[in-house]
């Protein structure tokens, strides 16, 4: 009986050891974890089971992971949220960013920059959103969320974005509520008139749908007042995009002629207005960004405004854009905060942008390359820097979807 009992115990321990060795489907070890939502900024290991974060702690044994990734010397963060992109791509050559050639395919640009969530801002309106959802959102591995344009067609260009009669708050809000899991806000963009009705229609739709509003001023002449926008039309939690743009004839800048940030801009931040970089191909100038940041006016959200007009210019991708903010003096931690947890909160999706236990296993791993780098704004002016983010690995819902240097691969002998 004693021998049989000992054999049973040995078999049990062996079986327990085998199952224990497979606790996690993926373990990321040795990296410096930056998770602003949970106030983590130190070396930690991450254990993933299937598509969920299961554990973040100091020392997870390699024996507990089916696959183990060594991230020593690298930063491990939540998957990035790029809160300003245009990904309603299509073949309608006369339709610009709405089902047209100016938007880009999400998966082709997201993971290679550490991005796991794209937020398309206004490419579709209530009339065109169902096609966008079917064609792009539902067929992308990248998580794609959307701000719905107050213009019913979206960013189709020309008169489609200027017709105020087609800016219907009720129908826009109804669409936003119907697709609440996909739509996180309302957008006004490119309107060139000199009246406030489109702004107010967008805000009204935001009120009805209980979502934030993003405003991108068009090219009104003379320019509409930013102070009036921030203090009289937008609500706390609403968003102004392209704050570092410079179009003095058609859009008021946040700085004055002497490069000083206008006092009402700081008051707007205190009031709760949020600012979104939205770099793009025409909306980021060093002459605005550098003095603004030196004076303490820092946009809450670092975002790319990705489209065909920005991807090959000064913007390039999120890693290049984040590196620009390092060059302007932000810390790695602050850059990650403005690329993960702050945008998640602004779009009211606290389930994203963090590494909390039970959250979706969206993870990015970055190295910081040191060298002599030059970063361009939209005018071609260069700011020199010595550090650059490199996206080494991206995990989307527990699956490795980008691996620059084979961190997750076995070595050929």
C-alpha cells in the first residue's frame, strides 16, 4: 500500500508540474513595464492566457509559459491607441477619405508601430458608416473605433462636407447609439463657413449620444475664435484637434505673434477641453509645438492623423511621432501615457490602454535607439534628437502580430 501510495503521489506531482508549466500561453519577461493606468513604471513580467492579461508581477517563471519572450532592456507598454487616423479605404477615386484612396488599410500600418487600436475620426457619417463597419471595422485584426462625422456622408470632400442641411444631430446620434461598441465620438471637420451652426450640431449630437465631440476647424475667413469655441461651444471632455498647426490666415493659432501660448488655451485645459495632436500632412509645426511645450501646453493625446498624405512625410508613423516628443523634452513615461491611457479615458474606453488583469492582451514592446536623428515637421524644418522609439513586438489579443527581430521565434541551430 505504501509503494502504491508513493507512486500515486509521484504521478500527481509530475502531472501538477506539467500543467503548472503551461499556466500562461505567453510570458513577456524582463522588460521595463510602463502602465500609467496602474501606476507601474519598473521591470515586471507579464503573463497572458489566451487573449487576456492574466498576471503582471516581478518574477514569473519561464517554466510557466508555453512561449516566453525576453524583453530585457526594452519597454513593455499597453498596445498604443492612435486616436486620430483615416482608415475608411476604398476604390471610389473621387471620394477622398470616405471609401476612397486617401484613407489606408488598418493592419498595414498599425502593428509595425506598436498600435493595436485605431480611431478613425470622421471619415464616415451616419449615412456611410454601415458600409465602413462591414468593409473595414469587421474585417480588420486591428481594433478600429470611430468618431462619426456630423456630415452624413463623412469626408467625401467638396460640397458633401459643407452642406449644413445634411448635418443632422438626431440621425447622427441615433447611428452612434446603434453602433455604440464601435462609435466613440462625433467629429466636425473641414467646414469652411464662418458660422457656428455645424459646431453646435456636432455638440448636440454628442449630447444626445453621450459621447465626446472632436472639432477640426476648416478654413473660415476670417478665422473663427478659438476662445469662443473653447469657452462657449464645447463641453468639458470635448476635443480640439491639430493644436500645433499654423494657418494664420484661416485658423487661429494657440500662440500669439511672439510665440506665447494664449492665456485662454491654459484656461480651456483647466475647464476640461482636451487637445489631440493630429499631426497629419499639414497640421504640425515646430514653431508652434516647441514653444507650446516649453510653456507647459502639452496636448493630452499624441496621434498621427494617418492617411496617404501623412504617412510618407514628417509624420511617418506613431513611433516616429512619439520620438518627436522625446526630442522636445517629454519623458518616455509621459509619451506612453499620452499614447495609451489618456486617449482611452477621453474616448470613454477604460478597458483599453492598460495592462490590468483581465483586460484584452494588447501589448507593445519598444526599444530606444540612440543616435543622430532628424525629425521633420510639415514644412520640412528639422529638429534634431538622439533617441528614437523602435517597435520590436506587438501583441494583439494575445497573438504576436509584429516581431521586428524575431523575439518570439526559436533560433535555428
